[in-house]
C-alpha cells in the first residue's frame, strides 16, 4: 500500500492534501494539535474513501515534543512511506520592536525546525526502501518581501534553502523533493494575525492540494507555483 504523512492536516492546505491523497488511495497518517478536527477528518475520509487513516497529536512549536514518535508509530502501523508533506505552519505579522524571543522560537520551531527533525527521522525509512517524495509547503514570500512579515519570511526562506540543498543530497537515493510556493490562500492562517488589511485574491486550499498531487504523480523534483502569475512574480523578485 502507498502511504503518506502530512503535518498540519487539521485544516487548510494540509487537510485539502489529505483528501486529495485519500482519493488516490493513499493510507494516511495526519499530524496536528486539534484532536476534534483530526478525528472528524479521519472518520470522514474512512467513510468516503475506504482507506486507512490515523492521526497523532503532536505540538510542533517547541523542542520538548516527541518528534521521533512519528517514525516509531509509522513503522509499527504502515508499510512503505511514499510521501512526507511538511505543511504545518503559522504566520506572524508585526513590527520588529514588538518581536519577542518566544515568537521567534515558536515560528522557527513550527515552520522549520520541526520539519527538519521529522524529515531527518523519516528519510531513513525512504533511503532503506529506495524511494520517496518530500513535499514542502513553503510560500511565495520566500521570494517576495512584504513589510512587517519579516519573521515569517525568514522561516520560509530558510525552509526553501534547507530543502533545495537536501534535494541534491538525496537525489541518488531516489528521494524527490517538491517545494510548493502558495500565495495568499483561504484558510485559518490569517485568523489570529490581526492584519489591518485583507489580501485581495485568495486561492482555495483545494486548488493548492490538486496542484501538489499533480506534481507528486510526476515523481520528479519540482518547484511548484500555483499560477503562472506567481511564477512571474518569483522571476521578477530579484528586483525587489
Ligand atoms: N494561507 C496562506 O495564505 C498561505 C500562503 C502560503 C503558504 N502557506 C503555508 O501553508 C501551510 C498551511 O497553512 P494553512 O494556510 O493551511 O493554514 P491553517 O489552516 O492555519 O493550517 C495550519 C495547520 O498547521 C497546524 N499547526 C499549526 N501550529 C502547529 C503546532 N504547533 N503543532 C502542530 N501543528 C500545528 C494546524 O493544526 P493545529 O492548529 O490543529 O495544530 C493546521 O493544521 C503553512 O506552512 C503556511 O505557512 C499558507
């Protein structure tokens, strides 16, 4: 059986990817904090797609979490690990004077360090089996500066840099790396950020998820933009 692990699968883009992969008959292991949502999603996926799906409650925002439990649980309950989706992430909007060390740590643990530690554990499974795909949900902000988003942007640029280099390291192991750069997407992401404006055009998370699965099926390394306009924006970003 094919299987996938998705972090941040209780809402938004991660949830939409879970449904798209369930349609393709992947067995799923979903990770997030909100158990009620994960429970509902698992039941719904089991009913609709008759595929195996379980969840783990893990807080990715600090060093005390038991990241290695994901690998142990997976090895006991699943066969091959085809896909790891590093999707969990949170935003931060504000001026530099207001930045607290705890915000910096929370952002970097959730958006970067947890992905690195989880990938480190799971790459071992992919290397042994001789294949696998790592999908990283990054953000167009890795290329495109926006004022007062500097902390968030720094986590996303670092995520991009880490996984672009890792792609080269893992190529001979037949492990592919797909980096995805969504722009503003209609999810819970903006809920607690107290933004004084709204992004004019929001993509649907389902659109992002469909694009992700389309590229997973190609079984190639890829840099994925959700629309041609986003691709153009990233090309022009050298001027900003
Ligand atoms: N929405 C956008 O405009 C946009 C644009 C570009 C990139 N992105 C990226 O897309 C990814 C998904 O975000 P989204 O837009 O789908 O937002 P979302 O609906 O808020 O989803 C975020 C997911 O991450 C999980 N998460 C957050 N903090 C966590 C923690 N400490 N431990 C474990 N899980 C945690 C959340 O689950 P729990 O709360 O249940 O833990 C949730 O499932 C993020 O990496 C984000 O940076 C979003």
